[in-house]
């Protein structure tokens, strides 16, 4: 109360101080206070009227909200009942669908699997080089979660039938071919089913990653290239052609096989030494066969003309030793003739020892290369283990190639040595027979003179 009274005193003091300057008398001041009071009352009534009006409006809004809430509750109950009915209908429909589908569920899985398998076959097929993009629809079918439609099943059937049909055709068409240097050009391509493709007499390879045909960096043997060229130049009829039933796998392995030059290089230094010795042995044997052949011709000619000995052949030189010593005794003549035969034997047997040594040395060098290669192989195993066979391939190749080279050189050198030895022995036998005949005739002549 004291605080409220103090506030009133301060209020009247402030009012008095505000209006004291404008009021001329106490009556004027009283009049002004009455006017202010009346104005304050009017404002209060106005505020009360607005409050009551707002209160009524809020009450109306509250009533409307309550009515709407009640309506929504009724609607919610109705929707809940409808939802329960729909759930029941959906369960019944799913049961009916599952019952009516029957084996269609299994068909769905089979179609997905077959579509994926066929898509993989088409992607790797050589036919896709001519007809690209055939597997897109099948890949989509293999990833779908719903039953395939009739057009989709027809598409699957069509692609399978198309692949089977094209696999039995030999077709010529123009396509882009990538050369070994990377240059791409339009060329005539001959496709043999799903097995091989050739262009300009060279075999092609189909890259599934880029859908391109590339020329193999290494081509197979020339006889296969001749077949490819003959097939491309043919317009009708039947022509021979090599077919790769593995659709490129065998061809890739075939072109990776080393040729003769590469196989020889695998033998390294030992292999080259064996080849050098073999070449020298072959030349020596050829030279000796030619020389013995010419000597044999001269000896046969001398046999036909024994009364006119010539120094150009061994038999003539033996006969000359008899002609020069016709007046000597039997023992002297025999020694002179034997001396002449002995002089001719080394000439006729020249090179035989070298051929024999080469025939023995070649397999020994092959064995040396084998041991060297195996040492290299075991060193690779020690360093890197046996996880990668390619690391051991070099030593094994050297071991096998040197053995092959040694045997390849030794076998023909052995035959050549035997042939040359037989030829030389035949000539020596002729000389010995003729020398024995000369001595026999001389002894008969001396006996008759007695």
C-alpha cells in the first residue's frame, strides 16, 4: 500500500508538473483532469470491446478446430477400416497370383540365367564384330526383377537363332581393321562362322573390349596364310581353310609358339657352337664325298686302261710303282707296291677322324647345354621359388634345345661319317686288290722265267 500510494503521489506530481505551465487556474486543471479521465475510460472500453470480440473469434476458431478434429478422427477410422480391407484383398490377390503363376516363377530364373549366358557368348563371338551391340537387351533382361514379357522372350529367341545361323556362314563384308602399327582402315573381311576372320591374307583377332578387329602381330605358318589368301580370293565353290574350333584360343597359342630362329636362340652360346660344328661337319662330309666320287671315277677309268697308268689317280700311282720296279725281285716289288698303297690310304681317309670327333662332340655339347640350363633353372627356383613357371622357362628351354641340337647334329654326322668311310674303304680295297694282283702276276712271271 505504501508503495502504491507513493506511485500515485509521483503520478499526480508529474501530471501537475506537466500541466502546471499550461493551466491558468485550478478549475482549468480540474477540467483537464476530467477530460483525461474520460478519455482513459473510453480507451479502456474500446480495449475491452476488442478483447471480447477477439475472445469470441478465438472461441469460434476453437469450436471449428474441435469439429475438424472430430471429423478427421471419423475419417481416420474409416481409412483404417479401408486399409485393413485393402490389406486383406492384397493378400488374397498375391495368393491368387502365386497360384496362377505356377511354373512362371521358375521361368523367370531360367530366363535370367539364359539371358546372361547368351549375352556372354555374344560378347565374345566373332559375329559381334559384324553386328555390334547385340547383347545390350539381354544384359538388361538378366538384371530385371520382374517376369519377362513376350517381346523380350522373342528377342532372346531371335538372338540365339541369329548366332546359330551366322556360325554356319562364310561372309565377306567391309569393316574397320587395326593394323600392327595402330593405324585403322576399312578393309574387306572374310569371316568363317564364329571361328576365324581374315583380311588381305592375314588372320585377325576380335577384341571384345573395343569391338575391333586387329591383325595378329605374329601370323601362323605360311601354309595357313596361303589358305587364308585362297579363301579371300575365292568367289564360289569349296576351298581349303584352317578352322579354329576354340574360337581363337588355339590360334593365339599357335602364333605364340617360337619359330626355328627363336628356338635356336634359346640354345644360347652352346647352341650356336653346336650349329657351327654341325655346319663344318656337313661341309667337310660334302667335300670328301665329292672328292671321293671324283677319285672313284678316275680309278674306274684307270682300271679300264691298266696298261697306261697316270699319276692323277691313286691306282695309277700304284701301277707306276710296279712299272718302275718290274726288274726287281719279288720281295722288293712287294715292298714298293705296299709303300705306294700306304701313301694313298691317308689321302683317301682324310677327314674321317674329324667327322667322327664332330659326331661324338655334338651330343656332348648338347649335354653341356642341358646341364647349364638346369643350373639356371635351379638358380631361378632358389631366388623366386616355383610360383611363376615363366621364370624357369628360359633354363628349361636352353636345356631342351641344346639336347635337340646336339642330337640333330650328331645323327646325320654319324651317317655321313659312315658313308664317307665306306667310300674310302672301297677305294682302299681296290688299291689292295690291284696291288695283290700285281705281286701275284710278278711272282708268276718270275716263276715262268725259271
